[in-house]
């Protein structure tokens, strides 16, 4: 391997066509330039420069080598600039996973805040249910995930972001039910609108009913929280959802919250990372922002 510094000296000498001027640009002595060129020529077994009275001129072999050296140093310079941009968070990539409802109601404002500060960071956002996101995180397909808790997995590090208060809502067709306290048996006799099986929310609902010795059989199963609210508003039954997701509808009077004689579970929303995964600088900065966000 020929010393990389020799190539740098060769490049400057070729551009300056003068050993002294090359030495001045490189902030070294002229004899050092002359010695490096000579050593390089001996190592390669060719003459790179014709020595003239007022400078030097590339030989045919030197001209052929110059094109490759220029490309190589240009690539190295691009590499250094790219690394600098990554370090300064001017470039990079974050791969994030979350459910549609958590993207809309929790994650999006923080993505906007991060993007406004680091517009050069590419955000790759994908959706899915909590079990799917956990598997993709463990497989290394995403860097982090916003998920519904509880979750216990030795491979993951999970931080609590917020609490999620569940509620059961109905539209105008069932409005009179919101005017009194209902028992759980009364609730289960209503047409229920739930998220589809496999979601963490659906599992929480089933667990809550099972703890009371009941099995829940919904009339309508949907994969989107917004659709739960829409079907409830249209009078198809009672929808179990997060109160934060329907706050506007409750305040506007398009939905009504049912009161039960037993409290609904309060669940948490978490931010998950894989313990053994080395994150990019961009992903690290995003994770730090999410962990420090006010609850």
C-alpha cells in the first residue's frame, strides 16, 4: 500500500505544476514534496512527472493516474461531508412504528416538532398493531415504536410516555343510556363496537370482561379507532376507545360517554427500543426527545 499522503502530495503537485507551490499549499517543505514524489514513483515503477526548468509536467502515466486520484479524493471529501452532516443531524434516517391512532393523536405533534428542527433527517414511519411493531422492532426493521402497554419483553427497553383513559361512547341513538349509570351486564347486552382481534386494546377489553367472568362478543370489529367513533355516531352501538381519541366529539355533543358502576382500566402508552440495537445519531436524538417530552 502506498502512503495516502503521497497521493495527496501528487494531487497538489499535478494541479500546481510546481513543487514549491505545492509545498506552500500543503504547508510542508519543498524537499518533502520532492522526496514524496520520488518515493511514489519508485514504488509504482513509473515516472509521474517530467522535471522542467520552471516546474513539472505530468507524464502520460501521471495523467492516467491523476483521474483516479481526483475521483478518490472527491469521494473521500464527500464521505467526510456526509459524516459531518450525520453528526450535526443535517442528514440521517429514523425508522418509527406506531398504530394509526397513536400516530394521529400522540406521535404526529412530536414528529412535527422534530422535523422543524432537523428537516434534513428522513423520517420513515410505518403503522401496525402493537404485537406486529414489537416483532419488527426485535427483527431490526424499525428503530423505535410507540406502543400500547403493558408489555414485558427482555429484548426491549420501554419508557412510559403517557396514560390512556378508556371510555365507552355512543351516538344520539343511545343518548338516554348516558343519563344513568349502567351495570356491566347491561353493557355487554348492547351492540358493541371493538377493535379487531390481536390489538393490545382488544386484549385489554377481553381481559377486563374475563376478570368479571364474562366473554365479550362484539357486533362490529374494526381496525381503525376513527371508524369506531364514526360507527358509534351513526347509531350502530357502543364503542370502546381511548377518551383522548374522541375528546372533540364528546365536547361537541356528537358522542356521549356511558357511565358504568365499575371503573374502566387506565392503560399506558410506551416508547420501545431494542436493548442491543446500536441506533444512528438521528435515531438517538429522536429517542432522547421522546423520553424527555412533558407528560
